[in-house]
C-alpha cells in the first residue's frame, strides 16, 4: 500500500498523533471533566493522560513487533486469519465512526457559532471533500501539511485562552483532592476520548522511516496532548467557574466570546476561534479518514488504498448525518468513547500478550 517515498520521520509521526488527538475535546472536555470531577477536573485529565500513555506504549510494542507487516497481517499471524479479518473490520468501523462523529460535531459548532442559517450538510460535505482530496495524496503529504498547520492554530489558541484569564478566579480549583477516587477515575476515563490518537499509528506503521524511536514518539505526543488539554480545562474553569462550565455545552467557545480587550483593539475573537476550529478538526478528520481507508484496504487485500477513500466517502457522510440533533451527537460521542476503550486499550493488550506468549512458545520449540 505504501509507496517507497511515502515515509514520515519521528517528528512527523508526533505531529500526526497530536493532530489526530486534539479536536472536538477542545470545546467539550472542560464541561465533561468539571461535571464529574469538579475542582479536580485538571487532575482527571492528568490521570487520563497517564492511562493514555500506558495504552500508547502497548501500541508502540505492537508496532515494533509488526516489522514490515501491516497491522491486519500481524493480527492474522498472531490470532489467526479469521480473527484478524474480524478485528480489522472492527478497527475500520471504529476509524469510520470517529471520522463521522467529529465531522458532525464540527458542523453543529459551525452552525451555532458562525453561520446559523447554513445547512449542516454544507459544512459536512465541504470539510469531507477537502479531507478526501488530502488523504488521497498519501501519508507523507498529509502529515507534512499537519506540521505546517500546527503552529498556526496552536499559538493563537493559547493566546486567546490566556486573554480569557483577565478575570480568572483560581479558587474555582479548590478544594484540592476532595473528589472521590471513583469520580476521579471516571473523569479520567471520560477524558481519554479526547486524548487518544496514537492508534492511528497502527495503520501508518509501515510509513515510519524508523521504528526504534516509537516509544519516544508516544511519550512526546501524549505529553503535548495532555499538557494542552490541562491548560484548556484550567483556563476555562477559572474563567467561568465550575457551575457555569457544567451548564455550557461548549464552554471553551463561551470563554472566547467573553474576551474583552481594552481599547477594542481586538474584536470578534469568536470568529477567529471558529477559523482555528476548522483547522483543528480538519487534521483530525484527515488522520482518521486515512486510518479507515488503509485498514479496509489491508482487510480486503486491495492494491491501492485510494479505492477505499472513494468507497468510504458516502458512508462517512451518511453516518455524520445519522444523529437527528445535538443531543444524539453527544450520545454518539459517548458511544465512541466506549469503542475507544476496546480498540485503544483492551484489544492492544490482548494482541500484545498473545504475541509475546506465542514468541516464547516458538523459542522453546
């Protein structure tokens, strides 16, 4: 599937994971964690980051053992071919579902904050076609664009949130460590949906120039993602307060709308925030769209992954349009979170364990 020149460096792999992970969670994560963990919401994200790192390191070990095999071939070799095909279809559906739900969430935000009279279909089709065009060019061009885009959305996003601290009340983060361990763990598990993204490397492992740095890639990428989301959660909570954060569907955007710069030097920051939001979601959609296309290509042994970029296009659109309203979109996001626990943590641990056992059994023979 991969062309000889369709290779990415370790630094580009970090960019791929970071851009895949940072997406819809920017707007909703503060509310989700504040509802469950209260003032210790940032600790829930930190714990979620630690759990995510453990899952990422498990995936890193699988990637090392894959050598030149595809992920589907490695599963088939380890767990048998029928199981490999079944799990391949499961992962393909997972990537497809994430692509669709992110697209729909993006459309809902755009309709509520930017163009209220524009149909949801317009937002979904426009971003989907742009993603389709980029994904068809292959792994290296896609990741190269992610590297270029990254500072253009990160620096302004951090700057805007810092401006939102002009009336911050850090007492909203008190009392410290009063959250029951059960709630803290629940908050960590809920935050993991926004922190994962490392699983896309399973489908891009053949494109890595070297796999010896895979552990470093995971450490750095998860560290950047966790630090960024902790920053987002803390700035939103101290700017709005716990109570108001839990009542707002997208509290991060609410903070941006409240920003007032003396002298009216900067106006309509929410318009800039929406523009940055488009860049963030675009890279996330591309990462998962590519992963879905490659997964189905390997399952069905197709010679060219571009075939599946076309085949999956209408299905992504239909799935994105399936929820009838924003409440159903939230339910789909929660369902995606449950799916994430299986595909990013439970199955990789099972695959790695069986692989190690089989390798030891082979050595004894």
